[in-house]
C-alpha cells in the first residue's frame, strides 16, 4: 500500500481474480474523501456491476447502490474511466503499474 490507500491495486486484483472477470467493470475517477480526509478530492478506484458498487480498498468489501456511492463521494461520471477485465490486464502490462491509467476525461 502506498499513500493513503491501495484502491488501484486492490481493484485491479479483484477484477482479474478468479470468478470475477466479465461480471465487473473497474472504474477510476475522482471522489470526495470521507472521515480523516473529508472534503478532499482525490483519485480513486472501485468496481461496478449494474447498479451496484464494490469498494475493496484498504481491506474493505463495501457494497452499495451506485447512486448512493456516487452521491456520498460526489462522483462525476464524466470524470470516470471504465475498464473491462481485458482492458485492465492490458493497462497493467503496458504501464507496469496498478493505476491510475490515462487521463481523467
């Protein structure tokens, strides 16, 4: 883990793990922090499947409705990048790291 969390690594490992793959999409975007980092905008990674979000950062397994997660985190969908399992694997090989990959739109 580096910095304040392991969201990029944990999300990438989750989507490429056994039995996960095509069901989930890895999302990288900007969120507004909670708790000790309340109000601070920062890059973050999580997973989506339909209208559900799973956040596996820092040892958690948080499952929330997407609408609630986006509201609490003040997530702007226009600032998000989405990756399938195959796209995430490609990015890991090409960049040599867990993310973030590319620029936020």
